[in-house]
């Protein structure tokens, strides 16, 4: 692709010290790594994509499940080998696992630096101090930090879509979840800085913006003039109004907070994507109560009904946890039946993983045997595959506008793109360009993809 993304591309300069950044976890972490790169570029670093060229390796980590952390510990072993080749190489651990483990991670033989999600502005100072005084750590959480004034440097050079963090932290304290402890209290970012960032992305050729937060529905910016207070529905509308050709997505919504006002705003704007990710976590009221989700099965189902009434054709996806503390076979059946009742378009499905320090870890035994968790996970995955296929079959014969993302991995004669509903479409490459919109008709499907003809 041409140089239309130039102004937001990382600067590569052979003279500067090189940093290699690896990112794990959710979209918030991807967005944070872009903030980190911006801070480091200002401090004289240049991004490289080969660890052998780096003088600094940063790994932005996730702590949400034990297997996420195990994977990162495995990567630290790989960095140990890189350090053997290059004795000057420094290794820093960022993100949620850094925040959770603090000094424990700093004592790891490979690690020189531990920095939590709210302390990235301190990186240049900490890096300078490593050379003088050895290992450095800052895991102080903040009530104000939103990195509002920092222009993130996008790492995926050829993407047409970009994330904008609109808030940080979480106040919900779901009993299984480590995020409120690793990312601190919820705070919203100044809407003017969000709009400026969105306009800048649009001017640089981006076609899709995803507004990010752990609970976007509780976004709220208080102004000195209360008439100018702004909630999430108003914010997303302002982003959508930047230009009708830019698509706007958002993640994640919470069933207890998603408002009718937001649903009407989504319905009113063609360029706000017709897809809501609404994590349910369980279909059993007993589990939801124990999870401290503050919504019931009935409430969730009533929100789904309202979404379908206000936004016909809206895709609905979810997250679910199987095998939470003392989950019975009946609780599990309730989750399966909720899945059938809603007919999710897709879902992220997880086995419960106990996280130290959470309410659940303190109060409820993790007593569902691993083999039962696995069996339940397999069962829900099998069900969701059927539901995804049914959802895709309902689209066969229908027409959609697709935003082209790039060549298909399977065949260079095909291109892929996504519908407003976030479904992946494959279609013949008639000389299209990435970032263009094309009208397609669905002719066939699998559970993961819509096969389309261009119209
Ligand atoms: N803020 C978002 C997402 C948080 S983490 C939300 O509330 O929806 C993403 C998903 O990881 C959660 O939705 C949940 O399904 C899953 N998750 C969180 N903690 C978990 C744990 N201890 N074990 C297994 N899955 C977990
Ligand atoms: Fe975790 Fe719940 Fe907050 Fe989501 S809403 S980040 S699951 S505490
Ligand atoms: Fe995201 Fe993982 Fe942290 S899901 S918020 S990176 S614990």
C-alpha cells in the first residue's frame, strides 16, 4: 500500500536504540502498546520487528487466566536465550501481569523492568535508571491517567482499522476477575482528545475505529457546564459524525448498563456497526449472583429482545465462563439453553481459572474438576459452532456492504473483509484496494466465513 498511513507509521531509524514489543491479552493491551511506542519514540527509540536487532524487549502481558500467564513465562525463557546472545539486551514486563505480580516478576532473572498499565509515562526515566542502578519497577495505579494527550503510534502498518481507548480501569468487581486489580478504578477520557484522535485516524486513511473500554456503557465525562456532560451514546454519535465513510465499533458492553439511548443511536447511524458484544458469563442465576454480575438471566434475555427490536439484524456475541465455583450440571444446562435461546453469532468461551486475590479466590472453592470443566467447554463450543453456522446460513442470499481488509490467506485471487455485523466475507479480487467498500451477496458459508459474490 502507498504511503497514506505515513504520518502514523513507526519511525525506523538505524541509529536509534531499537525496541521490540510483544503484546498479549485484550484490545486494550494492543492500544496500550501503541501508547508505549509513542512514549518511547519521543525518548529516542525506534521500533524493530526482529528481536536480534533490539536493545530493549518489552512484553505487554495479560493476567486474566492462568494459561495467559504461563504463556508469558514461556516467552521470558526465550528472552533468556536472546540475552545470552546480546548481553546488553534489557527485558521489560508491562501490563496486567506486571501489575499483579510486581516485585515477584522483578526478581525473575531475565527481567530488568516491571511497569504497570498506569505508569507508562515513567518508562524513559526507568530505562535510563536501569543502566545506572539496575532493575526498575513502577506499578502505581492512578485515578486520573488516561494518556489522553498521547498520540498512539499504530503498529499494524497496513491495517484499515484502529483502536481508541476511551476509558481505563473497571469498577465492577466481578468476583472471578483480576482486571479491576490490574487496571485500577474506572476513569473516562476527555472526549475532545478522543474526537481529535478519531479525526486524525480518518485523515490518515483509516476506515474503522473501535472505541475501547472494559465497560463502555459507563463512559461519562463531566463538564463544568453540566449541559456539556457527555455519555457513551453521545460520544459514539460524535465519532460517527466525523464522516459517513468511517465505521465505528465499540467494546465491551455490560448487560446491566447498556442503555436504550445507545441502541437508538446505533440504529440511527449507518456507520455505527450493527454488532454488540455483550458478555453473559453464565445462563444460571445462581452463578451470575456468585459472579457478582449484577444482572440475571431474565434481564439479559430482555436486553437481547430490546436490541433486536431497536436494531433489527444486529449481531450479538458474548463471553462465557464454564466451570465457575460449584457450577452444577443444571447451572451448565442453563448456560446451554441461554445460548440456544439467544442464538449468538459467535462467542469467546473459557474455563474458569482462579485468580489470586479476587473475591472468588478468597470466598469460593474452585471445586469443579478439570475434566468436567473441559467437557463443559467442549459442549458449549460444539453448540456455538452449530449456532454460528445457523447464523451464517440465515445470511445466504442476503447482500452486505463489506470493508476490504486484505488478501485472503487461502488464495491470492480472493480478498477478505467484514460486514457491519463483524462477519468475515471472502470474495473474488476484482482489483480492489484495501480500505474500499464493496457490495456482496452471500452465496455459501461455513460456521466461520461467508462466501460471497461481488455485486
Ligand atoms: N470487561 C470485559 C472483558 C473482561 S476479560 C467484560 O466485562 O466483558 C474478558 C473475558 O475473560 C471475560 O468476559 C470473561 O469471560 C473472561 N474471564 C475473566 N476472568 C476470568 C477467569 N478468572 N477465568 C476464566 N475466564 C475469565
Ligand atoms: Fe472484569 Fe467484570 Fe470488569 Fe469485565 S466488567 S473487566 S469481567 S470485573
Ligand atoms: Fe486485558 Fe488481560 Fe489485562 S484481558 S485488561 S490484558 S488481564
